[in-house]
C-alpha cells in the first residue's frame, strides 16, 4: 500500500528564482499555477514539500510515496511538476514530468500509482495531449496482490511473440479475477507498466490496434524495455532533462 511520504502538494516550487523544495520551516512562496500562497511543510518523518494554503489547485494531484519520488528524481526538477493551462477553458493541471523536445511536441509523463476512473483517465489524456505526447507509467507493484497477480501472468516465451512495428510483443493472459489492463488497453496514449526494476510497454488500441482489436477480455501484450530506454524516450534529445550522468546514459 501507499506509504504517503508527501500529502497532496509539490516537492519543488519557484522561490527566489530557483525551483526547489522548501529548506526551512516558515518559508512561503507563490504557486506559479494559481497565484496563491504555498507554505513549507517540513514533516519529521516525511519529505519536505510545499502545500497550498487554501487547497491544491490541481484536482488530479494525489498523495505521493517513494514510487513517485523515485521516478521524479531521475528528472531535472525544472521538468517535474510542470503547470499547464488550457488556453480555452483556463483549466490548470501540473504534469508529473514534462520534457520539451527540440522541434516538436514534448512528452508528458504521468506517474500513476492509484486506480483512476475511466472518465479521469480520458480527461487527463485529452488535457495533456493538446500540445504534447503523453506516456502513462503505472505502478504494478502498488499492492502485494497486484504485484503477485501481474508477475504470475508474465510470459515471454517464443511461442507468444509477435512483431509489430519492429518491436517484439508477447501475448499473455490475466488469468486471475479482474484486471485493470482491459481498460488501459483502450488508452489513446502510450502506456508503460513498472514492476520492480522492469518496464513494459502495453499494446494499446492507439499503438497496436490490429493486435488489441482481436484480444478477448483478460488478454494483453507487452514489449520489454530497460529503465534507461524508457527514460531516454521521455527525455528525448535534451541532455539536461535527466539527472543520471551522461556516462551512465551512454553506457546503455
Ligand atoms: Zn496552485
């Protein structure tokens, strides 16, 4: 289960020209999203963060645990918790990660720990894909039951392999009761699954319609990639987007 090490809030905010976590109790700054006051929260056993004085301006924000913070720590704070505003509706949300890419659309990465409704999934996809591409990263280790069920289904045997768009996908089946993946297969953006040190790319209607269109309930297909391949896909060509050293990232 989620050990929230941060209530709803932001790790970093703009203060004195720098985007950073709070350093001392009593610090205040202004939220660049909504203009209201942010106060430093310095819990004894949790992570220092900023909290809105009068309620978080992003209704999609959720309490965060080590899983969120671990993934965000791969990215330069400048590219984390990035406010975006819909020019028409004026709706504001902050992307967990937004990496601009030279000469094209940036990539929004949403780190999804808790289950969300179909309506909210679609609303987020619509909002974040107005000017960017979007990746979901789902935490498949969220509970021990989910983690066990998911790992029990993994099957990368040669007989299950199918190549689509130059990528090897492996067909599998969720043979326990109830799978969250049936709804995620319907996504119109890129869906990645994280389980322990592994990343899997889910075949979705958006990316693999020919395969997913013929799948029965419970069937799904995954391609494997390394954490580094995933991080590079999010960061694109910006050498400053990742906090890992260039030597590491060259090593592959
Ligand atoms: Zn705000």
